[in-house]
């Protein structure tokens, strides 16, 4: 991986980490409250960032992983975009 690819992945990785963390905070609830909050949000962000970094490294080493990551990433972004569009257009009380 050369420097340009790392710089592009770094910016995209930061956005992907924020999106994935927000998704986890929205889905993972206990008694109606997010389980991931305060200090645990920092820990979860680091874990998600490391997982994405490992996935990027594996994609560089194994071509099949790169294809799988592209498919999963496209599906994740499409799904999250659809959720955002739905919540922006639903009726408010």
C-alpha cells in the first residue's frame, strides 16, 4: 500500500468508523438506552477502527477479501443511506 492509498483510506476509514459506531449505538440498546456511551464509545471507536484497518490490510494481501469488502461496504452504505432518507422523510409529530 503506498502513501496515497493510505491517505484516502484514512479519511474514508474515519467516516466509516463514525457511521458503524452510530449504527451500533442505535441498534445495541438495553432498557431503551444505548449500551455504548461515554467511555465505552471511545473504546468501541478504537476497536472498530482497528477492525477496519485489519480488513484493509487483508484486502491488500488477499484479492478475494478486497472484493468481499467492496460488496459489504456498498451494501452497508446503501442501507444506511436508505435509513437516513426514510427518517428524513417520515412524518413528525
